C-alpha cells in the first residue's frame, strides 16, 4: 500500500543555512508517527511543507499521493492540521466554532460526537477564548477532526501543558488511533512520543539522526543497562566476584556496573550477597530511558 | 442582520428541495453563495459579541452626531450653509461606514492573521474568496445598519429629512464606499506587522483624514492646499457623496458619479495591492 506521507531528500534553505538538510520519511496508513527534535531542529519547517504552507528548496514530497505545494480543496478535505500557534475563533462558542468549520467540508463528522471525542461536552456553550490552554488545544484537535480527515498533523500539541492536561490530550490522541486515522505528531517531549507513537524519527540540525520504534530507537534495545548499589562498611568493589568486577564502571561510594545481560548479572550479584549475608537495599537496575537515547542523539547536533 | 442571513439561508435551502435546516447538507455542498452567507453569519456573531467592536462602530458615531449637533445646533455650516444637523447626519454616516468597513476590519483581519486563525481556516478546504466575501458582507451589513440608525436618529430626533428620490443615490454611495473601504482594509492590513500596531496605525491614518475631509470640520474652513490633499483620498469623496443626497438643491437620485468613481478607483487600487501582498500567515512567524 502507498505510504500516507513519503518524503525523499527534502531540503529547505534559508539564506546560507539548511533548516532541513535532505531528509527521508515514510508514514504508513493508520500509524501514529512521532517527529521528534529540539526547538529549531527543523520540525515545524518540515511539517509546514507537508501541510502545504511552505515551499521547499528541493526534494520529493507526497502526502496522500499529492504534492502539497500543488494541493487543492479536495486534498484539504482529507487532511486535518492542529497548528502550533493558532488561537481560538473570537466571539464563538465551542459548538459554534465547530459549526463554522463543519460548513467548510462536504462530509463533516457529527459535531456532538466530535465534541465528546475531545471531552468538551461541558464546555460546548462556552466562548472558545475563555477555555483553558488545554481545553483550547482539544478544541483545535476537534476543529482538525471535524472534516473527518484521513491524516492529521499535530504540531507540538501539548507544549506548555500541566501534567494532567497532557494526560487528557494523550487520551484524545490515542483515541484517533481507534478511529483509524494516520497521525503525524511533532513534539519535543520524549515521554509523549514513547506514550503515543508507533514509530519515531528524531531530527537534529536538519537531519534525521535516528528512526525506529520507541523500544528500538537509537539502538536502545541493545544499549547496556546500569546496575547500581551500595556495599556495606568493610566491603569493597574488590570483594565482588571476578565476573562482576569486569563490569565495574564507577565507584563513588556507590558501585556502578554496566551490563548487556542484566538478569544474569543481578542473579550473580544476589547469590554473592546472600552468601556473605549482605543486603543491598538501594539496588537499582536501569535501562537507558528514551530520554537518555534522545539526549545522546541530539547532543552534538543541537 | 443575523435574522436576515438566517432567513436567506433558510430560503435557499427551501428552494433546493425543501430540506429542513438539520438535514446535514453543509454550506460547502450548497454552493458559493451558501458558503459566503455561512461565513458572514459566524463572522457577524463574533463581531456582535465584541464589546469594543460594537462601541466603535455602532455607539461612537451616534455619540459624535449627538455632540456635534449639540455644539453647532442651528449654525449654518459648510459650502452650502446648511444647518449643522443637516450637515452632520451624512458626515457622521461616512464616519460610521469607515469605522465598520475599514477601522474595525483592519483590526479584525490583523488579529485573525497574527493569531493564526486565518492560517487554520486555510488548512481547511474553504476557498479564500469565501472567507473574504463573508467578512466583507458582515462589514457591509454593519455599515448599513449603522447608517440607518444615524438616519433614523437624524429624522426623528433632529427632523433631518432625507428626500425619497435621493435614497437610491445615498444607498449606492454607501454600498460602493463600504465595499471600497473593505478592500482597502485588506490592503492596509498587509502593512501592519502585529496586532498591537493595528489600532494605532489605522487611527494615525484615519484621524487626520476625518479632520481634512469634512467629517468633523466643514471643508470650507480649510486652507486650499489642505482641501487639495483631501481630494486625493477616499474619505472626502464618501462624505461628499453622502452630503449631496441631503443638499436641498439636489435633484434626481442624488448621486455624484465623480465621487463614486474615485471611491471605486481606490477600491481597485486596494484590490491590486491586496492581491499581491495579502498573506494568510502570521508575520511574526515562529521557526
């Protein structure tokens, strides 16, 4: 099946700087795709090219089989966009805003069902500018959904939200998956991508530096785990079995081991400690978080 | 206004097979006129809920009329030595048209653009002309309502009579003036960088023009070079055109084709300018 979004060698040059320096992307139907990167990495530039708001310097772009630079009303009937900076419709309630937008489409979704989908039933008659930031963003999602698009762009949908508003927004975005929509999500929050995305691409300095599922991004599945613990008085790292001593990565009051097979090594450590009658109350085994991977990937380029 | 547009929408729907309002056919599927009326209906709702907009377009012109008539009373003013009240009813009507069609529209367009509301609308299939025509229709409607209120107050509070045969001239001048100023609003908004600058910039242009174009002060009191300057701009021609309909010597439908011509010319210049310069995206764009 043809991908919903396909990008080859996309480049956008401002003056002498490549904001986007030749990237390739593919998004399949029904997928939630997270496009991740620090501020100024080229995320919004890329999305705005895909949405048809910006021209590109070079490269091939197809969104729903159409070049967005030559998009028409028929194409915009199939695409929804939640923009990063757009504000509420002045002087209209939530319901009226949706009525206004639904009139733009040939076959819009049901207004009440859409209000319910984003959880704004109780605010339906509230003036849109009086909503809280989180509610306003959910109205944005509803406005992008009202035309029943196949593909939805969400540009940093939760920036500036408090934790509970983010949770609610995530539930709404997760609900799009149940509707069978394809979602192109940009964010600079790692946990957001991990929570929502089927696939992630990381952009830094205008280039894709990694691509994969939340579990495998940047070789995360192959990266070593960290085992940390504190030994009681009178015991030192030199007392550890040879097998574990070989993994020693740091000793600053607390021992740090790095391990490719944490289960086996924690087992050996437990056996050794029990045989000596030692407890290790602060034992901690940690896999690298997506955040660690992301910081590693974007450190040099950002 | 809202009731009128509702009625128009309902009538159209009935003509197209008598579906009830809730039958789910959207404005976009009912054709261009339905889409423009749809946009105008919601723009008007938004406008009517804006206290500042209501005050500056509907209340302030009325206040000006009351104040000027109170100050000058039965003095004979202007080239035609008309009583002040006869002079100020059409003059302040011109101000009301400009307030709704230009001042309010410039500010409204700038806010919608800078808050990326126009951008979000453009991400939908709605055609650009429908958005522009809808908002222009709203401004035209508000202008005409405001003028009608001024005429009624003039008639019943001050006894300023509009002779029936000049009504077409007055109406045509008001409509052409309003549309031209709406187009100029789209053109002028392209010069404004951000929302905060909209109000000061539009007033910086219009206040001096009000003073030299016979809105506040009859033009006979101006040095001739200043009235020559005023002749170039559309404010003078809108106000002259409306004054003409009230002048006792006027015969026929009360239209001054040269004034209409200058207004239309300004509209045409504005249109060309807007076509080249108008942008749907915020100027203060983010990366």
